[in-house]
């Protein structure tokens, strides 16, 4: 199923997405619904990571905007 989730995320057509989800069956869809919240955790963690990297680079290069 892990590869199916990646395929779902990379599918750009609604029909293709439906086809992928239907291929999982009832148990696969149930498991997906149970663990989808982890995608929000990843998104939050990545936003913190990239904003921290950007803040460090700005501070390091002394590009802090002054009013």
C-alpha cells in the first residue's frame, strides 16, 4: 500500500486517483483513513524545518530587513 499512497499523491487525474483507491479494497482504505493524519504531522515538521533553515541563512548572511 505504501507505493499506492505515493501513486495517489502523484496522480493528477481524478479518475486515476479513484482507480488507485479502489484497488486498495475496504481494508486498505480503512488503514489509509486511520493513518492519514501523519501527513499533517509531516507537513508541519517540514514547514518548521524549512523555516528554521531560512531563518538561519538570513541571520548568517545578515540579510535581516530593518524598518
